């Protein structure tokens, strides 16, 4: 039996075991990070402030009715982070998810909202990707006054720290540039997203990762550098860094190998990284990891024989409004595109047939056509990230992800002893 078919058989056995558990038992929460016996799981990737696309996908998934209220019964929804930035309606989505969580729990379902890198960035004030509409959502009748107070604070700081420069400053021109950086609503957004604010507290109420049945969900991924940590420890460390963020020190929420930023599961060469992935899955007792963060150009994309599913299809308008989400039902993984449902292939060899079906559903998506062409006629293999995934990912930093061939430590993911 070859390696691929062996892994497929293991995945099928694991899925069947969980299907049996679901059919004969109640959903069970073991702690804040582990659930078993859940019949139906819907996973939705990065939303980036696009409320219309969010609601469309939620309706396509059968989770909300025409009024936006929960109708998913005992389904578990997992939103894998990056609700804010790049779009205008982040606050509206978050408010809806918070209310939906209450409704779902009353019906026996659950809403898991996970921390993405953009949630963390907002808590510590990295606002490079904030959309003008996100500031506007926080404006009030006090916005002018609050911004004026911020202006006076800025002038005082500048005068005290650089008095000579301050004397030569063209205040009118400086004020105009400053107002571009600090629009109305900026102060309120910062206050609300700070760790003590309403939305900062929402972030701190969310985990980095959860495991439902045999599948781990998180935003970026679990790297070899962090797989010694339990799901609880990943979240606890992230929460502590949000509360006490130090921009001068690399930490779990800013590290490119950390669970919010890591792209290796989406980009690493499948042949060379497979053994490492096995160690990561074994450490957590999982069969599969589902991630967002790395845009796929419009496809729910299985990797490593479905041991990884990359689920950031680019739902938001910023990334092309590409519909797509993942459904795990009684152990079977299905990609959903509008009303269409396609079972994910268990082997890499079947991905061409799967992608051809997705391309047929989205004939105007040139990125998917390019991905299919690369899959059918791949370039000569090279070490490091896979070029097809990287080419569709505008945020990728390939120089930081290039693989280095080194022997794998047998205890790479073993928890540290204390």
C-alpha cells in the first residue's frame, strides 16, 4: 500500500469513527478548546469587513434566515479570524456574530470566532489596513471634540520631544497631513479596539484555535516552532501579548511563525513538509487542520491528502468576492460554492478533477484557471513554498518561508517538561 492510499485510509477510518460517534452521542464540550460528537461544522474564512458577502455565505450555509437569525440548529460555525480591515463593515459583522452566538447556543449549536492577525493588529494599534468605513462606523457627535483633544495631545508630545523641529513646523500643512492619518472616528476606534475596550474584550474572549471532532481550526497555522504548545497555551500566550504588547519584541501574535501569521501549511512543499505535518497532527491527536489567512483565489483547497484545508477563498470584495466555505458533515469534507457542493478529494491525484469542477462553477475566475493550468502542467520542482499558492497570495512573504532541508527531530512537537 503506498503512502497516499495509507493516509487516505486513515482519514476515512477517522471520519467513520467520528460519524459513528455523532450518530450515537450528544455533542460534548471537553473544555474551551475541544468538542466531540458534532455532526455538522461550517467553517468560514477571512471576511475583511464585507457584511454583504458574510450574510450571503451564512445563508448559503443554511445558518441564518432571511432576517439574519440563527437557523442552523446544532451546527457549529467556525469563523477562523480576520473579520476586520480592508472593508467598511467589520463592526456590523462582529456585532452580528456576537448576537448569533447567543442564538445558536439556545438551539444547541455554537459559534466559534477565532483570533486572526488583523484582530490582534487592531488591539495594538496597527491600523495600516483599516478601511475608511471602519472609522466612520465609530463616529458620533463627540468625534470632532475627541479628535481635537488628540490633536492637542499630539502637539504637546511633539513640542516636548522635538522642540527645535516644532518651532520650524508649518502647523497648517502638518495638521492637514495629520487629519488624513487621524480621521473622525479614529479615537473611538482605538478606544474600542484597545484591550480594555468593547471590541478588544471581544478579541480576548476568543481562542486562537479550537478542535472540533478530529479537526483543528485556526487562522494562520501551527508551525514546528509552536507545536509544543497546547491549544490552551497558544491562546493564553496570545491573550497575554495582547494585554501587554511590546512592539520591540517578537512574540506569538507578531511572529511570522506564530499561529496568527504562519503560512507554511498553505505554502510549504507537500513532499518535504509531510513528515513534519504528521508530527504536528500526532501531537494534537488530530486528522486535519483548517486554516484561513492565505487567499486561494476562490477555492477551498485541500493539501497533504486533505490533512490541511486552506479555507480563505477571498470572500471579501477586496479579494474579489469569491464565494466558498467548508462543511464537515459526519466526517466528510465538502466545499460549498453558492448552492453547489463538491466533496473534497482525499488524495492529491484527485485535485485536478476537483479543481476542474470549481473552475466550471466560476468560469470568469482567471486565478483559478491559472491554478488549474499549473496543476496540470507543473513547473520543475524547487525547494520552498509552492509557486501556485504563492502567486495567488498578495500578502505572502516567500523569502520568509523558504524551506531548509534539515533532519526532522523525532520530538519536534513534544510538550516541554516543567
